C-alpha cells in the first residue's frame, strides 16, 4: 500500500479524496499493478484545495508522473498505469475485448457520476433541491445497476472468468452506492452484483480502499 504524504522518495503521486469512487478505482489499479506512489489526500471542495493547480477541472483523482506532468481523469490514469507496468494486465490487448472492458468502465463511472450528482444535490438546502433532477439522476443509477446485473449474469467476473478493470470499476460504483446510499437495497434487487462485490472485497486492494469520510 502507498505511504501517506511526506514520503520523501516517492516519485509518482496520486492526489485523491478517500471518498471518491474514481480515485478508489485508481488506487485499486495501482495496488493490483504493485505500482508505488505517494498518496496526497485533498478534498476538492475545501477552500485550501491544491487540485486546480494540477487539474484545471478541479477534480480528483490526479496522477503526477515522475516528470511532474499531471494526468486526469481516472480513465486516462488507469490506462496509463496498466500500460506502463507488465504485471497483472487489467485491460486486454485486443481491440474488441479491450473496448468491452472500457464499456463496463463507462457504465460504472456513469453510475458514479449520477449518484455523486444526487449526493451533492441532497446536500443543498431542501428548498433549493430539484426533485425532477434527483429523479432523473436516480433513474440512471437504477438503469445502470440493472444493465450491470443483466450483463454479469451468472459469471464470476464482469467479462467472464477473469478479473480485470471492468470489475474494479463496477466494484467502485457498488462500494460508492453502499457508502452514500445505504438505503438503496441494490444488493436485494441484484444478488449477482452483491456476490460480485463480496468476492471483490476479498482482495486486499478493495479492502484497503473502502470509502471513508
Ligand atoms: C470524475 C472525477 C470526479 O467527478 C474521473 O476522474 O473519472 N470523470 C472524472 N471527481 C469528483 C469527486 S467524486 O465525486 O469522485 C470531484 O473531484 N469533484 C470536484 C468538483 O469540483 O467537481
């Protein structure tokens, strides 16, 4: 696991919050690839955040390469991490299976985007919240979960028998829902996703990155 902050000899750095599902995806990929880095915890909503210095969009995760160049967003970072280290490939080389994994990732990230939007909307004063907007975003969460469950079917992992980036992305989405929306009951609605998440949580990379905050 990464050492936190003040690690003097770490070359690569990850700027992340400990609640972001996108940052968790990067942390899990780095752990699965045995990539060492320094974790810099930064909450992009705080006034003293340093994130905009590295990412003009002001979002985490941001990965700082050895030469100081910053990479974002999470999909770019995980593809980079997978390509620079030969251990434990998480993205297939061939075009068709590769793009199917990226499709899973797009679906899982989309669920996270919609869920995070609802979480933020619900933090606004009740009078300023827009119920139609919340309903629209929750529709994406439910449709996304449904699509994941149908596509997973009875397989052990998203694309079949082998663990890859698709499982990491889906696991981060499920973990985020469990963290921010414990009332959602996605486990009851989709027992196969529930089993998948439990299977993924046996991995140290998942166990050590459960959202906290
Ligand atoms: C999404 C990152 C993101 O929304 C990615 O890296 O994959 N497509 C991007 N990060 C949120 C935190 S979270 O909801 O995970 C963020 O940093 N928001 C700050 C802001 O100003 O929007």
